[in-house]
């Protein structure tokens, strides 16, 4: 356990990734408080705060401390003129609407400037199951042999909106909305190895089903490497896992992590509220 100040303590949850923080007032989004959270975030990658139920306004204010809250591209396309801007994403799993985030990803890598930070509030959780896992992409990069690092360095991956999101668009607005989503968000290129803009450390920038091909490779070569990368991230040595209690809040750095939400609570109810913060264009 590390004492940061008179009240704030952190407990590391794995050697590389994740820490539980106590004694932090999350309703304080002053620059001084945000600077402390950001420093911890840069060190640990994911922070967990128990018993920290924020309302929507407090959640948004905390996110705003780190930058401009993002609007999910599909929500923006669906916005009616004059409507309130939907900064919050509600993730509600029910028996009729099953969980759909049970695959490794980084949020919204299919846009040129994906989010940099996410803040997830557990509003209502199942009796058991529905944990979330994060994988450390620094460790994933650093665990590669030198020849593999050299091979991946300089490769560029095409990212595109996934079938799960296209289907969600189709359910909400028919084929027209799904087509509009694909038209507005054509594939975008990102480096396979990215440099974290604040720490300067390198991370393996992978994003599950959002990755569609590696630039310049033949289809079979590209599929082989993407499949290898998707499997590589399953190494439990890279992971930290959180079992939610109502009122927990997690904040994570999207630039060095992948995450996945388990679906083993289905058909039980689970309600999370998520906000992300706009990031910059990833670079090698
Ligand atoms: C997500 O951000 O992909 C969902 C995380 C969760 O519901 O635990």
C-alpha cells in the first residue's frame, strides 16, 4: 500500500496494471485533484474506487477534468437538432438485450482520434459474474522478443466499425443508419505500435474486431498476424480483473489497455454508465 497524501492510498492489484484507490474525493474535479488522478492513472493504467456512486452531472464533470467528453459516433449521428448532447453511454444488459462487450478492444479505435480515457460507473450489478478485465499493452509490447518488436514497428493496421455496432445501428435506425455509419466512418489507419503521448512508453496497439487488415500484406498474411495478435492478448500475465459492487467506479487509460466485459451474468440485469474523453491521433 502506498500513501499518496494524508488521505489517499493506493493498493496495486497486479505487478503491471491496476490499483485500488481510497480516500479520493471524486466530486472534486479541480485541476489539482485531476492532476493527482492523472498521475496515478499514468502509473497504474486502471484505477478502481469503491463506494463512489456519482450522478450523471458529477460523472460528466469528472470526465471534463481530463478533457472534452466524447460523444459516441453512432449517438451523434442519431442526435435530433437541438437535443442535449449525449456524453453518457448507458450499458444495460437484460434478458432481452444480452451483453455485447465480451471481446478484447480499446474503445472506438475506428475513428482517427480515439478516446484517451474512460470512466465507468457500476449503477446496478448482478449477484455474480459480469466482471471486467483489462490487459496491459505496454507489457504486451515489452514481452515480445526484439525481432518481433522490430517486425511490428512501422506496421499500420486498418480499423473499422465492427459488426456489433453496425447491427446496433440497424436495430435503431434500419439499413439507412447502418449505411450512413459506414459511409461517415470509412476504415482508418493506426500504427500497430504506438507511443504513449504522456509517458513516451511504447504499447502494442491492438483492438480486437475493429482491426480489419494490416496495410501492404496479402489477405492470408494479414489474417494470420491479426489472429496471432488477438490470441496473444489472452495471456493472463497481462491482465487485471475487477468484480463489481454497486457504486464502484473505474477510470482507465485507453492508450495502454484493452478491456473486455464478461457476459457470464446473462440473463441477469447489469447496468453500467460510461463516459470517455477525446484523445489524439495515435503515433508510432
Ligand atoms: C466497455 O466499455 O466495453 C464495457 C465495459 C463494461 O461494461 O464492463
